C-alpha cells in the first residue's frame, strides 16, 4: 500500500462529501464502543490488567534487543527460519524468494497490517504469484481493489449492497449465477470460494500479534479461523511481523490477550487464539513442513529510546480509532496509509517522516479519549501535540497556518489583549451564528460543512465566570 498521506485535507473533504461512506460509518459507529464498554464493565480488575499490560510492553521495548535475540534463538531451535528485514524492500525480497524456493504459484494470506505496510501483495503479484486474502474483510477489499479502512475491520466502510454486487461480479466467472444479499448467504459464499483457495495454496502468509521470547512462539488471534487454515494447510507458512511485537513470556502474552480482545471487539477472548511454535514435527498429523518468520524494522528501531518510543507499545486493538470523532467522520482512507485514526496520526509521521505526513498530527481534536481507552496507556494526544510543535519548528505547515499560530501565541501570552479580544469576539460570534453569516466567513466553509455551530452565550467564559462569582459572593 503506497502512502499518500500528504493529501490528507483533500481526502478528508472527499470523505465528508461521500454520502455512502457517511452512511456506513454511521452504522458502524457505536457498535465497537458499546461492546468494549460492556466487556470492561464485566471485568472489575481491568485497571490493574491495563497497568500490567503497559508495563509488559514498556519492559519489552526497553530490552528489545535481548528479547528479540532470545526469540530468534528459541524459534530456530524449534525449526522456524528467522529472517531480519531492515525495510519493506528487504522483507518483500525475502518473502518472494521463499515463495520461489517453494516453487509456489498460489499464496493465501491472513490479515496482516505489516503486509499492507510493505505492500506484500504488490510484490507477490509482480513475481507472478496468485494472492488470495482469506480474512473476510480483506477478501472484500481485495475484490474492490481497495485498501483497509480500519486495522481490525478492513471493510467497515462497505455496506451490504456494495459487498453483494462485488461478490456477484467476482463470482460469476466461478460459475455462481445467483447474487447473495443476506449476511449469512454472503458469509457462506465467501466460505465456499475461499475453501478452494485454502486447498490449492502452496504458501500461507499470516501476521502475528505477539512473539514470545521464552518459547519462540508466534501468537495470532482471529475470529474467522482463516489464520489457522492459512498457517496449517499449505506446505510453507510465512509469518510476517514487526520487531516490536516481542514479549518476554507466555504469561505476558496472555495478559496482553486479555486486554486486546476486549479493547478490539469487546470479546473476553477472540474465537481463535493460536500459538505457532515451529513447523510440523515427525509425529504431528498436519501443519507446514517449513516455517519462516520475517521480522521487519522499517523505522521502528529509530523510535526506540526517543520521545515517541511509547508508540511502539501499540497492540493494534483499534480502540483509539473507534472512539475518535475524526476517524468516525472520515473513515480510514482519508489518512492515506495503512494506519488510520489517532494511532496512525502519530505512527505514520514517525515511520514515513514528518515532512511526508505533517498533516496527520493535526487530524486530532485533542479530546484525550484515545489515550483513555488505549489498553497499553499510550499518550497519543501528547505525541500529536509534540509532532505539531516539531511541524511548526521545522516550518512544515502552510505559511498561513504558521502566521496564524504566531498571532495566537502572541495573544495567548498577553492576558489583557486576550481578554479584550475575547470580549469583542463573543458577541460577534453570537451574531454570526444566529444570523447564519458564519458560513460566509472565508476559510470556515469546509470546517462548518461537517459541524454544528451553536451560537455562543454572547460573553466570554471569563466574563461569565466573573459574573457568577460576583453573584455568589453578593
Ligand atoms: S494506540 Fe492503543 S488504542 Fe490505539 S490501536 Fe494501539 S493499542 Fe489500541
């Protein structure tokens, strides 16, 4: 997936004007949030588990070199071949070479955001391999030739009618004459079509949620079971993941699993939680005869020990996306790369470089909700704010925005001037809002197209507060 993050303002405006997308987002909104809330209400010890999860991630990152080496040692002892990739190009080459050595023609894939990050499908297709996505959401967007719009629900932006017509077009050539429209029928059709893919594939590629240093195991969670079929039916299994996923022990992995599923989908545990520890052994009934793990850096080691190292704690639960009003209004494609929402607004500039993605930290209202729901306590709003400061310091924003911020900074540092201007602005704003003239103020058109604009009281907060205090003391 090629990043196009510099285009954020244009993409955001397009997303806001897309009625079908807005309908799909409205439908999705609230579902994840309610499920997470109910799951956490049923777990009174959640604050303690969350603190433990944050500690595990912080400890793992502080000793990342040690735990990665231990993981690699144990994984190799179990027969897994470990590959290190400095960047996307190296990872693509490694995986393509493994497929060539396996004499593969067909590859099946489970959902992997690291795979999206390095555009592994593009590389495999260039090498004349047939790639089939097996996660239902990923399969839908593969048919639509789109990219994921959510890290755990890639096709959340699609409605049922769109999926039905995608299936009708794609499956006609497979001999299916009837369109499927109901949810159960759609899922049944996907199952039938994908089953052939599972049986014919030479190589299976999955991601991993965690790597366990203690045992050399890779942990994968799914709700569809496609991960297990992808990993065990083809003769070669490749796990594509990134270096920060390592944790010291199995106990640590299970602590993280307790917060991951609840934060992501509101489940106590995902339907399938699998631990892969090496290829098939002599007395195993099934499984791949070769197992590889590709450990991608791609800018992560640069973040270690720096101001943004805490971002590497992320366990990709998606809770920050689900609670973000900006993501909820735009969906994921506006962010222009694989990682959307609050985590993407911080991570993308760190992986791609701030000049490439300087708009993203500004796609945040700083309401703080993302940090509250993050199961590993990542201070996302603080990081967005810091990235904005760097954007300003490096002169990356538009000249107009930088000039406005300089004026604001001057006013905010001079209380008399601030109060004088606020005293004039409040009645003016009230008149503009009540008369509807606010929509004609240059520069506010796009902003107000997607927001309500209630008329303010007509006095500044400070004046109202003084008035109330005076009333209380008199
Ligand atoms: S930043 Fe936190 S809430 Fe967002 S995806 Fe990562 S772990 Fe989940």
